[in-house]
């Protein structure tokens, strides 16, 4: 006998739970994605606004710097930098001169000066680059004059010698001479062998001419110019005089010159100058 199933529902039963769960998950996902996009957009908008503000501030600073640069440029162009540099150099020179010790120089010269040589005049040219001493003196004979040069070359505080000439006196037979040499209060500051000193008679003369040109005067202040025919420096270890010392030295009297390089020869007692 068959069982009869009676269905009293007005509609067929459908299990929609899974469908509703899917709808809910989709809505939640869309909502979360939308919220994420909104937050990201807001954050980026704030960042862009901050960057725009910084860019505007940077442009304002750049414009201010450009204006300041133009103003400083006009101020610099309106000032005499050459005159300012000369004042600075003069101030540095004064500071260096105040540090210059005559006592130390005279003590060193006393060690290097031969017995029969007298230095009559010392004119130091002091600069930040170095010291050049321009001197005049009297030597009993040429041997003493050459001995002075050699002792200056051998002394650690001098080393560079620039003989500029001599003249034999009519009375007494003594020799008046002019000589320049570098002075190094600290021997460690002396240049190595074969290297020229920073201050030479040529550089002193050029500096004097430059000062004269800038001041509009005929003769400039400062060091003395080397006389005409001034010779090249005598390097330490080279014989003082003759061709190896930078050419012949001629005195004021015609035909009067120092003996050739090598061991200083004693000058003849007669007929030193031609025409006498």
C-alpha cells in the first residue's frame, strides 16, 4: 500500500541561506573597498596639499634668495675689493713685521760675518711669504767679500744670496758692496736645495712697482728695487761668484769684476781696475 505525502506549502521550498550569505559578503567587501579608497584618497589629498605648501614655500625662499643675491652682487660691485685686498695685505704685513726680531737677525749675522767685513746698512723686506735682507757694507778685500757670501750660504738661517755689485774705494783700497739675501728665522721654512725662495729681489721690485702703480706715484713704498745688472741668486753649496753664481759681477769701476768661480783667488795688489 502506497503512502500518500501531503504538502500544505503554498510555494516550493528554496534554501536561500547561501545566497544571502554571498550577498552579505559582497556588500561587506564593496563597503570595505570603498572605505579603503576613501581613506587613501583623503590621505593622498592631504599629502598633495602639504607638498604644494612646501613647494610654494620653497619658491618663495628661492625668490628671496635671488633677490638677496642680486642685492649682495650690487653691494659687492659697489665696493672696491682691490683696495680692500691691499688693506688686508698691509695689515698682514704689519703683523708679520711686529713678529720680526732684530736681535735674532743681528745674532745670526754676527755668526756669518767675517772679521774684515762691516755691514753698514740693513733693509729687511718682511712679508708673509718670507724675508729679504738688502745690505750694504765694506770688505777689506775681495776674499773677505767672497767669504761673506760663502758664510751666508752655509748658515741655516740665510742660504740664498744675491750679490749685486761692488766698488773699490780710492782711499784705503776697501771694497764697498751691495748684497741681498733671504733670511729664515726658522731654518725649517727654508726651501730645499735647488728651489728658489718665495721672496727675491725681483719679486720685491715687482711688488714695489705694483704699489707705485696703484698709488699713482713714481716710486712705490716697500722694498728697494734691485740695481741694474742684479744677478741671479747664489744657491746653497754653489761657489759665490763667477758664472756659476749667476753671471759676472761688475762693480762701479770699469773693468772691475769678481774672480771666476771656484776657490776665491786673492786679488792683485796692483792694476785691479783697468785704466788706473
